[in-house]
C-alpha cells in the first residue's frame, strides 16, 4: 500500500452532532483518534483536509499534515479532490477515511483494497433492521462489483442483506472522472453519491468484512464509542 495516500476529510459543521470531530473520545479529540488509527496502516501518507481554521490548528497540534480546503465541497469525495489538486498529491490510489470512524483496523484496509476496480468500498452482513433508511444496503454481481446502493431494503438474496460501510478508495483515474460528473437525480434522490459513479460506469469493487465498524453520528454513538475505547 506504499502507493496509497489516505485523506481524512474533516468538516466542522456536522448537523446531528455539532462539532463532533473535536469532541472528546477517551481523552483525545475524535479527529485525533481517527488520524492515529489511519497512521497505524501502511499508507504512503495520511493527510487531513479541513474547512475551518480551528480544526486546522487543532490537527497541526497533534502532528498531522493538514490541508485547508474551501467550504464549497458537498461531499468528502469533493473535498478529497480539492485537497489532492491543491497540494499536487501523487499516488496510485487514494483512501477516503471518514473523520467519524475511529475503529477501522489495518486488516480492514487490507480487505478494502483487494481486487481490481476503479473504486473500492466495503460491506458487512446486516444484522439490524433492513427497513432503516439510515442504513445503506448494497447488492453486488457474481464478480463482487456493485449493482446498486439504496436506503431501501434491497437484498442480495432472500433474507440476506448487506450493509454498506462508507469507506472508499479511488484510483487516480477514477477521481479525474468523478470530478467532471454532473449531478444525478438518482444520486440526489437516495442521497448517495456513489450512485453517480455507477451511472458513469465506474467499477465499484465491494469487498466483504466481518469487522464491526462504529461510526459516530449522535451523542449516544459517542457515549458508546467511549465505552468501547475503555474496554480495549
């Protein structure tokens, strides 16, 4: 993975849990916990892309390389592209690691990057309620390439649902295509940017993991994450 750069797009103004990336997780800001998790993986480099001076200075205080981007990007992917172009970053692949995912392990990244594709992401078997629109489901073809993502209860087989895990890797070529893609009614309707990638005929490799990935979107999520850190 020495030709892979990890970028962590970090937006301060989250809606469900305001300023969450600076909230405390077991004695350190959530963003620092995510950065430290990423540095345990064999990436060529780990970079944080921010849109706020306060976050910029906070990230620099714990030794991260930080890139200031504008507030214009509407997604982590757009912020990633802006950061890459601003700094002239060069790599074969770029990982987009969300700033609220502190529990991803090196083995999970290894699984993420397996196989051929233009874009790589992950799924795990869903044990929760497939009717929950906050849980994105994914179905794949026999080669493991994505057919569709939806908030609706789409099944891989009868009674078999897979939850999409929102970490991505992109080839440099895929990012150049994504940069020029128009908005999509399908993508906007589902509020899932990856549907634009499918409409552009990019091959999204969906690898399967057993790891429980704990994202932090609410105060309850943060409390659960603190309990989990205490138990590690």
